C-alpha cells in the first residue's frame, strides 16, 4: 500500500516546477509515493521534466 500522507507544495517550488515542465499546471498538493511508513521523509511527484524520465 502507498503512504496516505499528502503535503502542500510550497508556491516557489510549484513555480519552479512549472517553469521546467511542459505541463500546463502543477498540483499544489501531492501524495507521498513511497509505501506505507511511519518515519522518515515523504516524497511526492510533481511532474515529468523531460522526455528522458527526469521527474521533479
């Protein structure tokens, strides 16, 4: 199962992601992409940055 935690994306980070992406918009909240966990950092996917599989 995937972690149920959601985090708001800081406005400056959302702007930077939008500048680097061809996507028309960036979500302001993302769900952690890791499996269920109680400790440690959470990681969310904002967008794909290019055709080479780079993600933000």
